C-alpha cells in the first residue's frame, strides 16, 4: 500500500514538472518582450494617446496654453471647403495610384519572369527607383518636368513639338497627373518583386496544359495566372493604398500643394496647418480623421480581397 502511494506521488510530480517548466519559460519570454513593449509604449502608445487629447484642444504647438475646446476641430473639419478639396484629391490620387501601380507592377513582373536574357539586369532596373527617398525622387522629377529647362520639354522642343510643351507642375490640369506618374515610377518596382514571387510559385504545368489545349497567352493569363496571383494582389493593393493615402514627400517638393490647392492632400494639409499655420490641435484632429479613414478602407479592402481569394 505504501509503495503505491509513493508511486502515485512520483507520477504526480512527474506530471507537474512540464507545467512548471512551461510557466518558467513563459516568464523568461515576457522578460525578452518587455524592452520592446516599453519602447513601443513610449514611442507609439503614449504619443497616440496624447494626440487624441490634443485633437480636442486649440494648441498652437508652441505655447503652454492648451485650451480644451471639445469637438470644435472636428466640426470645422467637416465644414471646411479646403479639407473637402484635400479629401477629394486624396481619394482621386489613391484610386489612381493603386490601379496604375499594380498594373505596372504585374506587367513588369511578367516581363521579368518571361525574359530569358539579362533577367537580373531588368529586375534591378525596375527596382532601382524604389531605393530613392521621396524627397530625392521629387527633386529629380521637378527638374525633369520644369517648364523652362526641364528635360521633357527640351525633348519636345528638339523634335519639333515645341507647341505642345506645358507647365507640368504649374498647370492645374497636369500637376496631379505629374505627381501620380512620378509616384508610379518610384513605387511599381517594389510591388513587382511581390508579384514576381507569386508568379514563380505558379506551377508551369498549368500553363503547359492550357497551351496544349489551345489557350493563347491572354487566356492563360486571365484564367490561370491572374487568379493564382490573388494572394500577392491582396498584399500589394493594401500596401499601395496605405502608401497613397499617406503621400507627402512628392507633393512637398514638386508642387507645395499647388497650384492653388489643386494637389493638396490630407497628409499635406496636416503639415501645412499644424506647422505652417500653428494650429497643432486642428492638425492633430485631421490626423485622427485620416487614421480612421485608412483603418476603415483597409479593413474593407482586406475583407473584399480575401473573399476573392477564397472564391478562387
């Protein structure tokens, strides 16, 4: 009888040891996580909470006088024609950039995937613009599109098309188009890499079988390649949408929000109002509105694209 009790106690202790060991490792894991969590709290959570508070104030960003004004900033946001114009510009730019960047990225990925010679060279050429910062890219394109000495207008003049030169950055009809095309030039190479990884994961046997059955190149792309790129497309479209909603550098360098307010977006008006007009409270309220817009659009977009993945 005593032996059975001892054996039972030993089995209980043996069964208990893994649980204690697991708890011990969990405590160690928390110690490893703690430094990162403290930094994240200090530089993300605390400033975010402070921004929420400042959005309800009339703070100018400099003085110590921080007056609570309730929802006055948000009421002004929804009544301001300037903010409504910036929101319209932001949405137009976002929709156009998402479409053009992904179309260009898929086209470049297909080209790099199919080419036999100098594949790495083409990949490097297409990806190189993404290495430039937005500021550098803005300066480069501002020089290319300059009305007086820009490369583009100089080429038109040299080939006898001088009557068609325009002020690409000073004309309201072309300013936003210039920013959009330059941004596509910079960003498409990044998404090309993601699409290229997706293409290389598609079994070649599918295209070979379709080719034997008489399917042409377009039919293979439409019914095989494009559906199987759904996962890559979800990632690229979400990333490009978020990037487009936050576009700032190119506008700051190329047009400064002009001519007039034709290229002013929500991110740029946040900067202009907060630091140029010393209305930090109003600018912070705008930032909160932009955050909610990005959050809502991202959630809707991800759900729609993931639903498409399941259906395919």
